[in-house]
C-alpha cells in the first residue's frame, strides 16, 4: 500500500502585511514586477487552473511598459 504524504500550505503572514512591510492600496498590494513574473511564468508553464480565476482581472502597468509590450506583441506574430 502506498504511503500518502500530506502537505500543509499556510496563508501569507497576515501580521507582516498589517505592519506595512507590503504597501497596500485600496484594492490591492503594490509589488515589483520582478517578484511576480517568475511566479506567473511558473504557474503558466504548470498550467495551474487558478489562473483562470484571474483572467478578467485588470492590472495597471506603466505607459512605457505598455508600449514595450505592444511592440513585442506586434513583432512576435508569425510571419512578422
């Protein structure tokens, strides 16, 4: 009979968040893109189903990052 391992996942440290170490906005938390990108890339590569829950979420990016993303979108098209 196979032994099953139980993994416990803990929620983020709420006390640390309340102390202001993570800058909170009215409806979110400000984080650096470099902190989020590796996590999102891993979740996409692993085809995590929870990504679907956030598909319609809006995010705010700087105007220069938006311009770079639009140029990247244009030039990565097949045949471009």
